[in-house]
């Protein structure tokens, strides 16, 4: 599994990058053929007023791609929400294939 963390229009500090890297490893227990994982960290700013922190996660497995997006007041909260949604998508896809 290859994990790429992209911070768009700002530089993410090492604490945030470590947090994301550590937590994203959880998805390997839900699917064993995960190829690449792209995590995008973005700031939603409206006329120079920083509003929300947006996290987008794109996961590629053979013959399928998962995408989730979440926003809140902190990157950690946005990432946790997006990760939960991603895990639900992976579980549903696996159940569908098993049926």
C-alpha cells in the first residue's frame, strides 16, 4: 500500500502528517489488495477567511476506486469522519462481492 499525503495551498506540520499516516494504516485490515491511497488536506477559505478544513481520501483497489470527503473545524476531526466513511464503503463493497 502506497500512501501519499498532499497538503493543498499550505504546508502540513509533521504532527498532522504522522497522525494521518498512522490512522490510514487501519484500512489494511478491511481489504488486503489496497494499491494507492491519496489523502488531500485542503483549506476552505472564502475571501481570506479560513473557514473549514477539508480532507479527501481516494483509495484504489483492483477494479474499483473509493472516494470520500469530509470537512470540519479541524483536520483531525475531518480525517476521522472521512476515514469512518471510507471504512464503511470498503465493508459494503466486500459484502456485495461475497454475496
